[in-house]
C-alpha cells in the first residue's frame, strides 16, 4: 500500500494535521487545553488503546 501524505491547514481557529505522530504528552496537553476532565481523558486513552491507535500500556491507579 503506498504512503499518503496529507497537509491540512485552516485559518480562523481551525485545525492542522501534523506530519509526525503526536506524543502522549502533546495529546494530553491538547485535551487539557480543551478542558477535558481527567476521567474523560482516561476514557479517550482507553478507547484509543482498544482501537489499536495507541501503542502503549495504560496503568491506571
């Protein structure tokens, strides 16, 4: 399957697709900036892991 590059930029508060995969730290920072609660953030991370989109082990205390 050939690789596909996507570059998206939108002005006026839209979104940008970044060329590299975001780190957990960057994702958590973005979710915090959106006002996502800790409980909601953990649900998002668990959903990402179950879908195979998160290549990490989640340790929840």
